[in-house]
């Protein structure tokens, strides 16, 4: 009696080892969250046409949050507005040619003027909730015609 033994060859095993690099680069930057292109408003309020004297307001931006990578140097500049005349920002009466001059400042004490297209640093303590430091002052003359006076200015943020 003859017994045949048939063996199946074992598969050859091979192992190849190599490596590859995984990396990412995170760059510093800023982000405008919400509000689209409307950063907020400056509203002097309502006054009698006979009122005279200085009036002031502060920038309110409730629909927009600015966020920056901690340590990013953020700056802003504000244009002359739609009614700029001879280097002066003006509110214009919606139904007439009358103008009401106003000035922008970067401090509540109105000592640091924001010139037209002047780049100024924006300081912040919370990089997730940055507020633009904009304050405005106008001088009512007591003889302006009644009406709605408006302007639109462009804000440019750089980092």
C-alpha cells in the first residue's frame, strides 16, 4: 500500500514597512462671523431742528463678531463716506442737499481722531469677541431743516 502525501506549500509571507509624513500648517488670521457686510451702526438719535451743541454716539455692532487668532495684529481704516466733502465726513439729508458734519474717534473721550482712510490698531483682550472702537461726534447748529440725515462709510480690516 502506498500512501501519497500531498502537501500544499505554505504561502510566502512578506512584510514591507515604510513611513510617510503627515503635516498641517495653521496660519494666523481673522474671521467676520455673521452680519454679512453690515458691521453695525452709529446712531446719533433724534433731536429738535432747533437743538444746538455737540451730540455723540458709539458704534453698536450686534450682528457681527470679529474673531482673530490670538496675537494677531488687527488694524482698521474707515473711508470718508458717501458724503465726504473736502476731507470732512458728512451726514446728508435724505430729501435735500443739507449736510451735517461729523467726526469719528477711536476712544470714548474723543481725543483720538479716526482720519479718513487712516489705519489704526485694534486692540482686544478676547480674540473671540473683538469690538471695533468707533465713536462719533457731531455739532448741531440749531438751524438744520428737519429730516433724516445719513451716511455710509466703508471699514477695511487688515491683519
